[in-house]
C-alpha cells in the first residue's frame, strides 16, 4: 500500500473519529443553522455547503436530515441550488475515496465476479447509474462506494449523479421548505395543503419513478430488439 493511500485512509479515519468523538452531529439541526443564518446568511450557506459535502463524502448519516433542514432555512430555490451541488460533490468524493482505496484490491480478488458488472457499466454505465439515482431503493452512499469499484469515469459519475438526484432532491427540499413555514406544532399548523402535498410527493415519488423507469427499459429493450432484427 503506497503512502498516498495510507494518508488518505488516515484522513478519512480521523475525520470520522472527530465527527463522533466531538458529537458534531448535534450541530446538524435546524435551530443551529437558523440562528447562524439570521446573523450571517452567506456564511451560513458556506458552512452548510461544506458540512453537507463532508457528510456525504465520508458516508456519514444525516444527509436526508440536512436536506430537510436546508429547505426549511433557505427556502426551495436557494436550498435546491446549495444541496444539489453539495450532495453531488460529496457523492463524487465518496466515489473517489472508494476508487483509490478499494478498487485495485477488490478487482484483483473478485475480478471474475465483477466481470459482468464491469462490462455492463462500460456499455451502459450512465443509464444504469441514472436509474439507481432515480430509484432510492439502495442507499445513495452504497451506490457511491460501489460505483467507485467499476470502470465508470469520474466525470460521468458526477454529471449523471447531478441530474439523476435532482428530482429526489427537489421533493425533499420542498418538504423541508414547507416544514420551515410551520409556525406552531399543532394539527392545524402541520396539516397545511402545501405540507400535505409534500408528504404525498415523498410517498409517491419512488413508486412513480419505478413505473416510469420500467416503461423506459421496455422501450429500450424493444428498440434494441428491433435494431438486432434489422441487422439480421
């Protein structure tokens, strides 16, 4: 193992140890960022952005909570802009960590098992990743780490993740923005039309995406079969 790899492992381990050792997750709260935002909006956006990148880059828990918090504090459009780029940059860092630390050893030991996956990624990696990003059946941090073991290019991973996660990010940021408008924790305060619609979107989003992607796959398969038949 070379010095660069050892150094990277040390940085990741120390960062995770500091996160839990100093109980830094206590600062991933609406009250903390809201108070900071009232004093200095731009500084708060910067701190929130870097914190989000660190959380996703190190595959720490809290990304969903931070998405809701970002929507509540910044509102929909600003929250979407900040979180979309922060989540994608963080995901790409996790992807690169996995590639640098694990890809060589995993490919050597399990190359035979991964041959089919590698071939599939080389042939249709962008669409495959796009499908995974749209359907949140697999936690995103696992996708980041696993894709780092495949031959997919880092730039492809970045832009596909940026586009693929956008719809889901919009749904969660909108839910956070609606929660941020709740002035009192009562039935009448929580059950507003906007918040109810956000909860419906959260529940329906995975189902709708599955249906849409199933139709897309059917069309792709039909198109592929038609092209094969025309060549014969």
